[in-house]
C-alpha cells in the first residue's frame, strides 16, 4: 500500500525550492474534473480552451525540413545565438514589415520558443527585489519568470473602457526595472497604436525602465497590421520585442522565437542561455529561414483564421455571445452572460462544460483582471466551431 496522497504532497512540497511553491497548485483542477466527467458521460467535448493550432503545417516548411534532415551537419550543435541564416532572414522580414533595420549579429537572438525567452529574461536583467510591471490580464509566464528571479510584481490592470491599455500613471509610483507589454494582446485581442508606444518609450527613457513588448501574435491580423514598439524613434535605447515563429506559421510544436532590439538586453539573455541550452535543431531553423522570405505563407495562415473568426462571430450574432470581431490573434474575448446562477469566470466555465460540453478559458486564469470574461480559441477544425456555436446559440434560446 502506498503513502496517502496528503503525505506525498507534503513530502514533495518540502523537496522543492520555496520560490516554486506558489506554482505547485493547479488552479483549474476542478475544471479538468468536470471535463473528464463530461467525456465519461459520452459527451462530445468541443475544446475552445487552449491556443494550440491543429492544422497541418504549410507544405513548404515541411518539405524544406525533410530536405534539411539529410544534411551531414544537421545533427551537430547549432549556434548559441541561432543560425545566422535564420537571423538574417528574420531581420530582412522585420525591415520589410516594420521599416526597422536590425543587426542580425547584435540585435537578434533565436529562442526555443518565445515562452522560454520570456521566462528567462528577468533572470538576465532583473535583480531580486526590483519591480516588474506586467499586464493583468496577461500571459502567466510574465509573472512566473519575474517571481523566479526574485522580483516584485506590479500588475497593471487592463480595462475594456480604456481599450485594454494600462494606466501609465501607475508607473510613476514605483521604481520599475522591467515592463512587459503584450500587443496584439492575449487574451483581450487588443492592439496598441504607435502613439501609445511613443508614450511608453518616453516614460521608459525618463525613468530608466527596460520595456518588452511580447508580439507573439503580430502576424495574425485581419485588417490593419499591428505596429512594433521598435518603430518608435530611439526605442532601441530601452526596448526589445519578442516574436514567435510558432504562432506566425501555425506550428506550435516547432519551438522557435526571437528577441530583437536593444543590443545589451539581447546580449544579456544570450549569455544566460549559453549556460542553459544549446539552441534549436538546425533543420528547423533552416526551414524557417526559408519561410520568413515567403510572405504568402503568412497570408495563408491569416486567411484561415479570418475565416474561422468570421464564422464564429457571424454564427453568434444576436446571442449571449455576440460581440465585435477581433482585429488580431486567434482568440475571441467575451463577457460572461448573466442569468445562469454563476458570477465568476471559473464557475461559468464549469457550467459550459457540464451543460454544453464546451471548454473555454476562464478569464481569471490570465490574472485577476480577467475576471468576468472568458476566452475562446479558434485553433480547432471548422466542423467543431460550427457545432460549438450551435450549442452556444442554444443557451441563448434557453435563457429567453
């Protein structure tokens, strides 16, 4: 007979570092149980929860990758900074897309996905006890990386009435070392204007703050292309930006991202990474070097998500989930409807699983500022989106 679970949890908790303790508990265990129970009842679950693109990768990328696997040097260590061919390709793309020139040697670092770069950056540039400002709601890895580095967190609330932009006056009250932005935004789908970025850079230069814009969804847009914070004059004096090949090309399992901008910040993360990892697999980097020179591949990805966005939004006009079509990302961000006996995002998410067999992300999972909202991901096949919308529309009829 094994030890009771309570004792095992106690033993495990006392084996890990205290800095990790706040992250040991899983906040959505109850929702996982509700999902498992629905599946056990024979319910066909529609999962709008995780932003995990399911479509097959662009054929051109797969073909190049297959070719590169047979090169004699494919299995040797890659460059710590990323293969020069990929860095040059991405910098050329960046110049074409934003009109910003980057030095591929000093101002561009290849990452094993932008997630690891975001998590590691505070270890490279933040001292224990310094403040890190981050969006709320926002990607949980911002808080994780800052906490592991011993930083103090300064959540900047994002509100719908302020177009999901932070209140910049809060920065005047704290001595902030690192400031995370995320536009296009996950989960709110909001965009930031160049005027906003100009004000951010003005404040950052005045107060000596390092600014990071997480632009992982920059190439998933439907009308006006999102702006880069590096378009602001002299932004590279204080700012860097994360980009994601995984999101851009719909290949989340191919972990490649970039940090670009201020050369000292790029170098700091590079020094840290040289002591942690040895870079991404060469064939993957070479396939993406090709992809960044083929804008038509990105056009295809955008077309796919535009269609899914229009399908979702159009199917739910006049229902409890009616709302504006997002300008970017592959998410839909909606307020929780009233009248179902639940007044928080986790409770409503559980209600949707139990009543409709539909999974969404509760807004509070992205921070306290996300309470009262839910997020739908459009990374599932069209038939599932159609069926999911049919079930959601039926909830509206039941409420009448």
